[in-house]
């Protein structure tokens, strides 16, 4: 379903040479060493694991639709098809988003001035390439591809089109990676399919480092800026979050409409079903134990970095976006050692 197209546009490229190889931020050494130690090869995963697309990859009771009367009235085949295809659409977004992360990480390597930050950004670039490889192989194994949702592409394009490595890091390492880390954690908890669980866990461990990179490098950098420069970055953060929120609360994208079509569900009936559930007090909130990326990861990351100023805090509040400063979930997902058992525990506890 994904069209084989190449899209090309020109962006201003910020390139920074630095002949001081010592670097200025000690914590980047630890992050870089962990990145090297935790490299993995997507080809080593058990790709011979059989996957039956007709058998839901995500159990229906782990989806936000499970309790809705509308879905209970559907046939078993419709529910199974919807679960399989809506999962495929989500995994397609993981795939496309990882390509966007590959593009932005390579751009950060060009532009960031600190040499140790360049080292780390280079490891993030290979991480993202591996993620694209893994999700492409998985989605191809399912033989179901869906197009990139417009708001996600707009968010990544907006990030790429700025000539400021700090804004690229805000857009990628704090906002897009925060979105990804939450989504990967939730997918890890939702699925019992062994290959997808293995892919998702390995990717999730990488993403926790990527989010940490935004904090370790940007937070001290932002602290040294003139207030006008900080306000400029804070405005960029607000605008980027605005793209995400508008996209997720806007009209249904063409890919999801295709999911409804192949599942034999009329879009108008689907809309009525959502309204019926809302009247009954059945909200499409995340199931217990899952992470809300915006509230639990992105907003705390922006607060911690000094990117929520009094002016932009008011903008967020006016837009109905809560500014959450609680770092507990974010810090659990960024565990200092990225140990497998610790990350498993963090994923299980939230």
C-alpha cells in the first residue's frame, strides 16, 4: 500500500568542524560507550519465526477499542482483520519515523559542534539505520505496508528544514524520540508475538539513549543561552508539539480509512461507534500500565531542558496542553545503565 516514491527537497545544512577532540561534556563519554556496547545486528534476530497475519499480533484486549460496544458487534473476522491491519499501520509509522530519525541523526552529526556529541550522533545514525532495516523486514514479512501519516511527516520535515542543530535535536531527540519511546514501550507490553517483541525491545533500548542524548547535551547548552535565543528554541518546541497534537486530534488519515475499508467497516459507522462509546463513558485512553508519550516523556523532557518558558507555558495552557514536570517515567526509561532487566522493569511498571 506504500507507494514507492522518492521525495527530494533542499535544506540549509549547518556543518561544524571542531579540532578540539576532548569535548566539553563528560557525560557524553558514558552515553557513547553504552551506545557502542549495546550495538546489535538486526540480521541476528530469528526472522524464521512464523507470523500468521490472521492471528492478531496484538491481543484485542490490549487495544483501546476492546471495550467499545461497536467493536463487540462486529464479526470475529472483522475484529481480527481490523486488529491485524491497524497494527500493520502502526508498524508502518514506526518504519517511516525511523527513516526520519536516520535523516535527522546524520544532520546532527554534521552540525553539532562538540566532538563527543558528534561521536554519539554517529552511533545514533547507525542505530536508526538498523531500526529502519528491522521494521522494513518485519512489515515486509507481514506483506502489509501503509503510508506515512501526514502529521508525522510534517513534524519531521519541519525539524529537518531548520538550519540549527539545537532545533533539530529538540524536534528529534526530545519530541519525536519521546513519541517513539512511549509507542515502543506500549507495543512491547501489548504484543506476545516473539519476533516483534524482540525487535521492539532492542529498538526501545536504543531509543532510551537517544532521548538521554537530548538531555545530556542540550540542557547545559540551553542554560548558557541569552533569553532571546532560549525563547526562540522554546517557540520551536511549542510549534513542533502543536503539529503533533493537531495531527493526532485532526481528521482521520487516508491510511486508517484504508484499514477500515479492508476490515469491512464503514467510516460513518465507525464514527458513530466512537460517539456511542464516549456517551457510555468508555474513553479511548491507553490501557493501564502504558505510557502517554506527550504527558510522560515529551513535556517533562522539555521542562527539564529549560524549554518551557513562562511565555510558552501560557501558550501550552491556552492550547489545552498540560505542562507536566514529573520526571519519574522519563528517568525510569532513561536508566543510566540501559540494563535489559532494568528496562524490562521500567516497561512493566508504567
